[in-house]
């Protein structure tokens, strides 16, 4: 199983019946492919849609039905559309149960940087700051390291997305949570040792006596 | 991303070569589409947007100092425009507290939570696209092309609308009118 699939499958286990969920671009989008059987969730696209369905088959897309990146999507029965003020009201107002976002860095207390690399990549924050500040639960989907350098760091060197710490980071190596503001190893991926995770993580990790393996 | 953009009005701005524009929009789309056409033509001197990542020309012009870009979180941007259209001086949002977005802004504590004071945005012109309009100017939008349109229609001195379909008065049920006709100044068929 490749890294992206491990991450997406593991995060899909966080979905619960009836949740309103917003998926970011990249690995987070893949979570929709792994929704557990028997669990129905609502996916929101922050450009103004609840009930986002799969990418339509060729010839079935509609120019005014897209996701937040402008890519064609479908709308499932029961879907609804609204303007951007309502959409971000849902996000900030405590109506969004979970958001899954990509990450550039996460610090030892769970604070996320994911929107800019000054001087290199200045795309704008889009909806990321609202999503991290407002969603009830924030899950980060990212590779554990970038070009061999840890992404879970003591302190973010990149500009923060929000002061609000994320709830869970899922990588191809591990699941990490932040109870009481401390990075804590929750699970390891299959065939990955605790030592490997610790060595690939710059932030100090609390490691409980028994660390279960991801159930994929 | 050019969904819900009044392309005909954008094309006309390019044809007339209207320079030195300040554009308030969620994003600058991509080269050749929507607001991207204004950027390609070098007509935009200032942009207030949440995202410019899919338009490398915006980034190039920003780096070259030809265009000033103010990046605003998307939820804050839409609320600033809403405030402008609804007669409010601004809004208080928790988004951006403790980040670079906070720089130069007033932080206000309400019941123990910090908020940023984000001021209202208004424009001289709102260029709006709708799916359905009647001859009075009542508007009903389609799917995800609604996005910023109804909010912007409230927040400008002159509101110009393009419509995919213009129908007789009474065809759009009152409950389905999203933007009321009195705020619309000009209605243009899309083709």
C-alpha cells in the first residue's frame, strides 16, 4: 500500500455516521474513496455545496458544479448549495464536525503551518485558516517527512495557519495526537517500529507503553 | 476559479482596456479564464483575494511589483464584503488571530475570546453572474456558481449582472429569488 493510501484509509476510520466533513486538496480528497461501509457522511465543498459526490463520469459534469479547486464534482441526492457567507458560517459557526487538511509542518503542541513557504510558495490561505480555527475536529493528512526532513517539528519555522492546535496527524508512519498540548504517539503503521517514528520526528514524542498498529 | 464569473463583462473590460483596476474576488482564476483574463491583459494594479495559487501570472506580477496583492482568509473576505453591503463597519472573527493576518489589525476580546476586527469592503462596481434573471432584475443562481455573487451584489455602488437566461417577470418564484431586483442596476444577456 502506498503512503497516500495508508493515510487516506486510516483517516477514513475517523468518520462517523452523519458527520459534516470538509476535505482539503491532495491526500485529504482521497479519504472520500475509503468511507467505511454503512457510514453515511456529508461532504462539504467550501465554495458552497453540501452533498459533494464523486467525480462525474465523462460527459456528466456540469460547468457550475465544482469543488473548491474548480474541478467538476457531482451532487448526491439531498445535496444543497449556498453562498460563501453561509459556507464559512458553517465552518466557523461550529457546524463542521471534521476537516481534513494537508500540512507542511506541525509543531510539538499540534499547531499547523500549511499555507505558505515565504519566498517560494505564496498561493494564499484560501479557506485553510477558517477551517483550522472553526472545525470541531481538525485532522492533518501528510507525509511524515519531506525530502528526509521531519515535518513534525519542535517549533514551526513556517507561518502558522491558526493558533488552534490540530486534533490528529496521520502519516504513512504513524498517528499522532496532542492531548494536553503534547505530541503523543497513538498508533504506528503496519511494519513500522516506534523507534523509526521517533527517529523521523523532530518534536519530542510521548510514547505510551503499548502502541497499537493502525487498523487498515 | 472562474465559476460564476461574468465572462462577458470581463471580456468587455479587456476590450476597452480599463486599466488600474482594483479587483476584489476570491481568487484570480487561471490565465485565460475569468479574472485571469484581466491579469493577463495587465489591467489589474491591486487584488484583494484569498487565493492566487492557480494563476502564475498573478504571482509574477506581484513579485515584479506590478500588482499589489492583499491575501485575506476566504471566510473573512466574504464577511468583509457582506459587511460592506449590509451597512456594517466590519466584523469580528477568530480566524487569523496569532498569524500574519493579525498584523496591523485591532484585536478585540469578547467574553474571553480574541477576535480580529476586519473592516468592511465595498466597490464602485459589482460584476455578477447569475443563472436566471427576470426583467426586473430578480436573480436566482445555479449550484456552486452562487459563491460570492449574491454577497457582492449588495456591496457596490453600481451592480451589473450577466444572466444565462432572462425570463419574464413572475417566472422565478418569490421564494427562489436570492438577490432582489432593486439592488441590480444593469442586466446583460450572457450572449
